[in-house]
């Protein structure tokens, strides 16, 4: 896969940031815009990896840096907004004993992600279509939740993350990532839910944030 990726145009960046801001500050408006977002990604799924560089060293660099901030090895991982599965499969390689799930609103993206799994007799990795505003899993299901280039539904992140669990948020193009939320907003809104910043920084062109939820897992 090429290490190069096309830079999103200004309109794409502005629209993505507007959607992310809406989700962060007025998530009740999401039902009015989720279908156009789903259709956009269904149309974009073909050739997505080659156009965006998804799965390249450059694309994965901030996620690779962020996993170093995870202090205890997770047993169950959820990658929200998994797209074609590049980050999900990276996490499966990094944490070989964990069960890893990827969810995305686009069925076309999920189809491409599923085709990459290969031999997995223990069904350690699985993908499903779903809306990040209403995740299908019960409360406290995961001890690591990751989001790469995704709007943040803070309530759902908090709901499915176990006490003591870790959160990673990545923007692969930093401030120029269309679907991204300012770090100050992330930190403030998570803190209200008992998820405190544990790390953050930049790697390649991207940035990352990590947090830990208060309490002990069990």
C-alpha cells in the first residue's frame, strides 16, 4: 500500500469539522444528518485505502504512539468508526490476546474490513455495521475504546468503557483531519464523565489523545 495519501480539500475539512462539532455539542441533532454521512462513506468505500493511505505507516503512526500509553493489556477492544479496518487490525496485532471489535455506520466499509480478516479460527476479530450514537454492546463491555478520525459521542464512549479502561482518540492529519474534535473539548467533556487525560502528542502528521476512566475494572 502506498505511504502517500491525498490531502482533503478545504470544503471536506470544514464539513467534517462541522459534523464533529455538532456531535460533540448537540448530539441530539445526529439523526438529522446520519443518513447523508452513511451514504457518503458507502460511496467512498471503493478505493478508500489507496486514496487516504489507510493502513500505511504514516496513517497508523499516531495510533502506534498512543497504544504505548495503555498501561495494562486489554482483553476486549472496540474500534468505533473502523472504516475499512486498518486501525482495528493493527490493534489486533498489537494486543494478540484481546478480542477486537470494529463498528462503522457504512455497510460498504464493513464489507471491505471483513474481507481483510483472513484466517481467524478463534473469531478474535469481528466487524459489524452500527451507529456510534447507539452502540449495540452492553455497559462496561470494553477495556480499550479507540476512535480514529471520528466524531465523538461522549455518552456512548463512557457507557461501553469499563472503569479503569483506556480510551484513545486519533486524528491522523492533526488539525487538518476532517472528522476531528479539538483536544481541549475532548479533555473537558471526558473529564465530566470521569475519564482523565493520561497522555497525548503527535506522530507523523497526526495527533493522539489517551484517557483512563476512573474506578477499577472487574
